[in-house]
C-alpha cells in the first residue's frame, strides 16, 4: 500500500503543484480556484502537461492558468456532449416505446411479457433480470414523477412511452439488445445502422452520458468497446497504423462519429461549431503545449470539423 492520503491546506496544495514545476503567478487566485473546484479534480488534468509518463513533473513554463483552462474546456465539452447525447437518448426512447407499444400493447403486463423478447440460449436469464429491473423502476418511480403518478392514480398502469422517461439510458440500451430481431430491425430502420453496430453505439452513448452527468474527465476518455470502421473514417482520410485507424475507434472522436450517425445534419453542424469554438478558446490559453497535443488525446484528426460537411446520404 502507498502512503496514506491526508488533508492538505490550500497553501500546501499550491506548494505541491509548485514543487512539481507548475508556475503559480497569483497564489490567492489559485487557492480560490482550488477551494471552489477541488484539488483532486483539477489535478486530474495534469497528464497532458507532464514532461513524460514516468517523470511526474510539469513541462517547464506550464502555468496554473493553463491547467485550469483545460479543466474549464473539459467542462464546456461535457455540456455540449451531454446536450446532444440526451437528444439521441430521447429519440431512441421514443422510437422503442412507439414500436413496442404498437406491437405488444401499452400496459406493463403486455409490453413486459417475456415472450416479447429473445429468450434463446443464455438470454433467458438476461430477459428475466431486465424485466425485473424495469418493474422495480415502475415501483420506485410511480410516486416520484408527475407523469407516472398520474397514470397509476388514474388508469392503474404506466404505458411504455411514459415509463421510458424514468428508465436509465443503460437499461434502454440493454432493452434493445434483448428484443427479437424483427423488432430490432423495425427500430434501426429509422437510423439505417447495422444491429451489431447499434448495440455498441448505445452502450458507448450510455457510458458517455454517465461521464458527462457525473463531471468525470471526458476529453481523453477511452471506451472498452471499439466501433467498426465507417464512411467517416474513410472520407476524413484518418491515418492508419497496423491496419487500424489511429483515431475514431474507442476515443472521443468515436463518440462524435456515433452522434453524427444518429442526429440530424443541422444538429451535428451546430455541435461541431460549439466544440470548435471551445477548442479555439482553449488554444488561446495554452503556452507550454500545442493544441494538437490535446486533440491527439481526444482522438480528433486535424480535419475533424469536416465531419459536419459529410451528408447522411453519403453513408449508404
């Protein structure tokens, strides 16, 4: 076990950063930021400013303001991504609830019937577990949300199009994965994405939604799942190493590709402009490192903004 972590005063926190080579020009400002934002959270952004992975000291000249600028950039990025991921989340919940309600009915006993799902092989237990989760959501949320309470009190049931409002994105992603193939095809027809890709996309979207909601570091996040090669990789001519695209596989740019595949072109266009503005603002505040070092950590190719100009019809 390492040395136990003990409480450090604001002065001690500043001293630790200075001992690692960070330039702190205004100590009072630094202490105010550390008190407001939390040393642990702010220090999480140090890696891109380190001399090397094994030398835990800052690149000479790195300032506290630069470190804080990256922190604020990541916050802006989370806000932009969260807004767009939740649009997709709402779209998917609406489409799934519409298709299943139309086919199986709108009462819990109808749409949560195990026979509606793919129960072949080892999926039987997964179906049973997920139905249990959804029923628990119904019990726990019925009295907490106006919409669910209204239906329970007035009709004695909660239709799926209301229930999806209180289901987590993770549960909805799992729900899609256990649907019968014909139902999956009905749903993905709206997106024109392969079922296998769609399942991976939902999992990654749910993961990023949680990262953004809990204010974790997003700009250099890597996912366990990789997305397949797309038209966007090819059209942007992303570099290839060892027969694998360098960017856009399990990094933040992979998320941008997923969003591009699932939102309308005008929504993607607006998102790209917002992210580009945030990147430009960060670049103005960087002195010790080039902006490309941050973009590389994000998995963004230099021409990444061009993704907004690739039309949806070019995908097919």
